[in-house]
């Protein structure tokens, strides 16, 4: 799967979903799930996949995914 989006498009996508609840600069697990289901539907294969992905992305363990942490996902799926 390739992600053909500019850094600005990715930032706008991130902010659109992050603004849905809580901190507008962080994605909660639900926001991340919604973003992936909508923008990258082939990425989720099963319910445990999201939990694994969230844990992998949430490097600092704060229960949310920052834009920097989100960029790790984008790099991973665009290879």
C-alpha cells in the first residue's frame, strides 16, 4: 500500500481526526481507529491489530498518538 500524500495533507488529516475529542494535538485510540478505517481501510485486519498498532505507535506510553508518532505509521505503510 502506498500513501501518496504531502506532509501538509498528512498533517491536515491528523488534525481532522485529533480534533474530534480531547487533545487536538493527539489521537486517542478511537480517533486513530476512525482515521485508519476511513483513510487506510486495508490496514486493519482484525480487532487485535489496532491494539498492537496503537501500542507500537504510542512510544511514550501516554495513551495517545502524537503527530510525530503517527508519522512512524505513515512511513511504515508507504514503503
